């Protein structure tokens, strides 16, 4: 009985040792995943809310709200009527909204409109992060 008891204890110690080893390796591997995940959080782009962007007189906010409710046609009319009185980055943001809505009807026209906006936005613009996100949708 002593021999079989010793075999049992030895087997139990080996199994527990293997389990602890696997657990340690898993924890060690998890530290790499956390660092990788953390760095991707730091690289995540910050998208600024449209209503916080400068470049449009507050008096146009109600007209923009109405235009957005009307969809593509409303935004097109709004940009035609007030586009020259709105400056970037707010204008670019509204035009990107228009391009996204336009894509449902015509991807070619949406891409063309997107490229027009992309041509005048640089990396220092608060709209740049959103532009980079949408760039995947409208490749060159």
C-alpha cells in the first residue's frame, strides 16, 4: 500500500505542478496581450462631436438640424445655401455627413465628394480622425 500511495502522491504533485505551470504561462502571456491592447487604445483616433467644432454661426444650428432630418436632399440644400458661410472644420464635418448619406444612392458621387473634402483637410484638423476612418470606405 505504501508503494501505490507514493505513486498517487507523485502523480498528484506532477499534475498540480503542470497546472500551476500552465497557469503561470497564461498569466505571462496575458501581460503581453494587455500591453498590446493598451497601445491600441492610445493609438485610437479621437472623433470630435460635430456640434463642438468651430466654423459655423450658432444661428444656423436649427437649419442644420432640419436639413439632417430631411436626409441627403436636406443636407445638399443646406450646403448649397449656407456652405460659403461655414468654414472648416465644421463644414468638412457636415460634408462628410452628406457623403455618407449620399453613398446609399451613389457610391461614385459619394467618393467624389469625399475626395473633395479630403483634399482640403490636413492632419491637424479635428475632423482628420473621422476622415481617416471613412478613408477605408472610399479608397483612392
